[in-house]
C-alpha cells in the first residue's frame, strides 16, 4: 500500500482539515457586535446638549444589541470547561465607533481593553450560585462590556464635541459597539532566557 492510499493517512488528513475549519470558524465567533443607525436628523436649532444626548442614545442602543443574550452568549460559550478558553483566562477590548455618514469627517473610535482572570469567574460563581462556566462568563462579560463602553465613550467624547462644532452630526449617524475576546496564550520562558 502506497502513501497515497493509506487509509489511516487519509483519515488523519481529513481530521486535520476539519480541525483547521473549526478553528477558522471559531475565530469568527470571538466578537459581539451591535450596530445602530440613526436616520432622524435633529432640528436645525437643536442645542449642543440635545445633540450630545442623541449621540449617546445611539451608543446606548448599540450597546444593548451587543450585550444581548444572543451576541454575548456566543462569547460566553467559549469559557466552557473544555473548549476555547479552558484556563478561563482571556483578554479583549471593547470599541465604540461613531460614523458621521452625511459628513466628510472621519469616524471617531474609542477603545477600552479588559482582562478576565479565573478569580473573576469564581466571584461570579458565588453570585450566580451555579458552576456552569458559560453562565458565570456571561455575567463577567456583561460587566466588562458595560464598563468598556462607558470608558471607550469617555475617550471619544472630546472628539464627538468637536464633531458637534463642525455640525458633522446634523445628518445620519451610525454607531458600532464591538466586544472582542481572545484566549491568553501561556508562554513558558525560553531556556536561553533563564541563563
């Protein structure tokens, strides 16, 4: 039997390909995204605080979509006992992107990083009174996305005020809130670095 017709080798290659496909597909499920478009244009004589409230309301609606059970549930499922994040240690970031569609102004983007350690899931376990890692991760992720959106919005708020001065917001405005979660790779120190 030659190398090309060896059934074990063929099955091994099929398994390798299946694993590669699953890893590629899993990479797509590492984000929770909420998008919202506001098409109702503010009145011409709207005050700056009213226009700021409009922008913040769009951010809030985008956050609500991203924080829904469907979106965050996908991310929380990666924390199951044996899965993508078996060590229950992950890093990520929450970003808020504000796009002024009817203006030439560039998007205003704010980002806030976060880290989830195993201790946080133990604390969540005490609150939820369940040992399911995905349920506890969902609780932690909800807290992280809420805090991350507020922190990212605070970073971008001065640029939003500049956009209001330029009247870039007097048209359609789109907001996207994204939460990205990646497992932390544990690296062992090199033997050379120990010398």
